[in-house]
C-alpha cells in the first residue's frame, strides 16, 4: 500500500525555485498555476480559467472580508502561512455571524522561493478550506525580485452567507453583557516566537490556529442573542477588548485571574518580557452576550469543543476603556499598545 | 473659495513614514486606518469597524475575483498602483459580464513608505471606485520590514452582480466568432517602461488604464450574444488570445495590420526590442461574438467611447493555436511567451 502522500503526481521538478517569469502571465506562470494551485485546489470554478468566479449561494445577506498574511517564518508549530490565511479569513466571516463559503487566494512570491515550499502551502490551504467545506474559487499570482518580498505573502478574501438572525457587531454590545473568551489565549504568538528564537520548552508550544465557524454556528444555533464576536488576532485579547469598548462607547471590565493562559505560553512570555494578553491568537474569540443567555452560550461552545470562560462584563462607564482587575486585586487600565509586541505574527 | 483639495483635514504629519508599528494592530495602525483609509473611503460598511462587510445585493448570481498589484514604479503616467488595483479587479468582474459592486483592499506596506504616497494611493483608489459606483467595503493592512517589500503592494478582491443573460466564458467561443479588440494596444506597458527608463517621447505615453464596465454594459445592452470577454493585461493581446484558444480548444486567427498600436507605443517598443502584441493594457479587452452580431457589438462599443476593431476570427483548427497574418502577408504562430517582457507591470 502506498502512503497517501506518494500517490499524487510530482507537481514540479525537485529543488526548483520561483523565478520572475513565474509571475509573468506567460507559459511558466500557467504551468505554475496548473501544477501547484490547480493541483491543490479542486474547485471546478477555478478550472474554468476565467477572470473571476460566479457565485450562486441562492441568497440572503452575504459577508465579504479580506486579510493579507506576512507571517515570519511561514512554517510554525501548528500550521503555516497557507492554513493561517484560510483560518484567518474564514474566522473573520464567522465573526460576522456568517458561514464561510468562498475564498480567493492572491500570492506575492519572492524570486527564489522553493516550489516545494509553495506546494506545501497550497496543499495546506486546500486542507484547511476542505475542513469546513469552504471553496477557494479564484486566485492570482505575482512574483517580485529577490529582496523585494520574503518568500511568500498571501491575501485571502472571503464571502459567506450571514446565518445570524440579529446583526452581530460592536454597536449591539450593551452594559451588563457577559464577556466570554472561547479558550486559553496567546498560544499562536508564543508558538511563532518560539520558532523564531529557536526555543525548546518542556511542554510544546503550538499555535491555536483553527476554524472558529463550528463554534460560532453552535453558538448561533443555541439561540443565545449574540451581540458581538471578535477574534483575538493581532494585538491579542487586550486589543480586541479595546476595539469593542471604543466602537461601542462602553467599558469592558475583565478579571485577569479568570483569563486562561497555558503555562508554556505564560513561561515564554515571561522569558521575553511580553504580556500574554497582547499575544495574538488565531483560533480564539470573545463573545458578548446578555447575562440571561450566558449559560446557554457557554454550554453550546463547550459542546462544540471550545473551553469557554467568562472573563468579565460590560459597564456603561468609563466609556471606551478596558479596566482590568489584576491578580492582586488592583484595578488598572488595560490600554491598546502603540505597536505590536511581535511584528509579522500573521 | 477654497480649492477642493484644501478643504480636507490634513490626514497626518508631513514627511512621515510608515513604521512597523503601523501594521501592528495597535494604536498607530488604528490611526493609520482612520487618517488614511477611512479618510479616503467613505463607505459606511467600512466605518462599522467590524471584521467584514455585509453585502446585500438583493441577489442573482454574483461574480468574485481577486488580483494583487506589485507594479514598479507605483506612480506612472495615467495612474498609480491604487487606481490600477481598482480598475484591474473591476475589469475582471466586467469580463465575467458582471457589474462591479464591492471591493476589498489589502495593503502590504514596506517600512519607510511615505504616508503622503500612501494617502495619494488611497485617494486614487477612492476616486477610481467612485467612477462606477463601486464600494470599497473591507480592508486590511500589513507592514513588513525595510527590504522585505517595495513601497506598497495591493490586493483587491471584488464582488459583482452578473448581468449577462448567457454565460461569458472561453468554452462558449465558437468557430466563426469575430474577434473584436476594444482599442489600441500596449499603451500601459509602454507608459510604465517610459517612466522606468526615464524616457521622453514627442507624443506623451500614457497608460490606457480605465474601467471597462461601461463598455461591457453597453455591449450587453446591445443584446449581441457575447461568447467571451478577456482583458489584455499581463502578457498583452497575444497572451489573452492564446489563453482563449487553449481553453476553448479552437484556433484564433488575427491580422497584424488590423491591430491598432499608437505610434508612440510602437516607437517605444522598437527602441527596446519589445513586441507591442505582448505589452500589457489595463483598459482594453477582446470580445468574441458571432459574426451576425458583430456590427451591433461594434456600434455599442463605439457609443460607449471605445475604438473597437475586428482583428480576426475563430477557426476550428489548428486547435489551441493563435495564427497571425503578418504585415507582409506571411502566416505564423503567435505563441505565448515563457516569461513576461516587462516584469511587475501590474
């Protein structure tokens, strides 16, 4: 019996690299698209070799979002830039209360990138998309000279069908809402940091990157009145809470001791003087729900495989602020940072 | 009376540059988005500060497409990377017979890019979108270190409503179809070349970049049975004809003498030993229509401001080839190139 990985036709010569001509619109680019992208993405809409994809989602409201990915390095424990680009954009749709349906894929490749790495990334995108039946339906490839990029940058845009009966957005957050976090925070940032710095920990650090749609769907099906959802990506939990507080014009109060951080993540953060509350996650979100729906929401998330906890509540004042009760019981402002602790984390 | 340009608030400190922190998810990124992108893009969907945009195009089939733009330099005669990114993606939707409706904007910025340049690009995107009522509804910004990018790379994805009654795609091309080109070819590539090389010509070289939707709409409203449309971007007319011939499994026969090339474009090409038939256009397309609808199609395009000409026809054989009758009456194959004559033209 062959191993599954060996049954595929070899898509390209071993050891090949991306050249400028691969981004040219000529024969080499067509071959690259055929051998790497069409080989990885099976959607018939892509095979039509036309300029765009015709969607036919037999209707209702659609959500549309985009994200570029410049993470360094492109392979990290628990994923790579390809799976991340799919999870990231699909999760943004989920945060709109929308089922992710269609994805585009734009690549900016640096001359010299190994084709093997590119093929791995493309397969990883395809696998991540298949997990939730998401279709990658249109794409584009550009190549830039050596020294004008960094291996591979990806952009994904996504279209989804809005399932939520009520709008899910910051201006629906109300004083009294419970703030639920779907699981432990900071693992994505810590995992990328560990591979950048060549660190080994006793407990392995692995990115939390995953699809949030199954958890969001469960939440919506529970009929909890979800006011807002926000994934905890760049800038982590602290930044997400600040964004919501500012847009809603309300105060988010959180208890530090209730915020789950795994020991390996806490250890890595301590070693580098970083705060896990600002560390990016790629598979965690905050949900704002009225108190009376809180138990229902927690149960639904748990059934969908999350490890949700209530970390705080929404208050009317002080407007636009996040107040954190620290482990020693002191209340302080949890501000937005000027910059990111770790650049190029997604 | 103030000049319109002077009534806007100054969006940022003069002479500022992009820093890594602008791509961080923190306060500086929020300020950048507010001062540059929200200032330039007025769509209320963007102001909701949510992860994605809810579309409500009250239905039918939708088209979805994406394109990344890495053109060098980012400013060129007749446009810049911003207008190009809007025209390019909107034109891909038009080529699907779809009215461009919604656009996403993903930026990958290099540390050190001037904020003035970025603001100019953003305004240019807004102006190009407004021309045809296209809404930029969602976006994302990343920053990479100096030497890991080249000023600015853009990705736009677009969603449009399909207006065409019949599908418009390569497999509907038939032997006997007339091949119409919507105007003179190669000006975009020649204009970019001229600024790269610091050339001055007696007649100014200017990119042909523009929206094709008004011309396509006129064509569809003429009720000509349009079989296929293809814009003549990377790789130019020759590559577009090859793509159609190969996908349709038919032969495209073209007359070199009927293909319009402006003297300045021909001159620039001659100086650099380049073939105008492979030079990128960003505001030209080829239309494949049955002979009996050809006059109707030409009239509609002319009324919409194009300068259409019939440059050839579709034959059954030799399959997958483009045959060119040269100016001296010799027939030869017009192949696809391995690479691009001019890299980073879009």
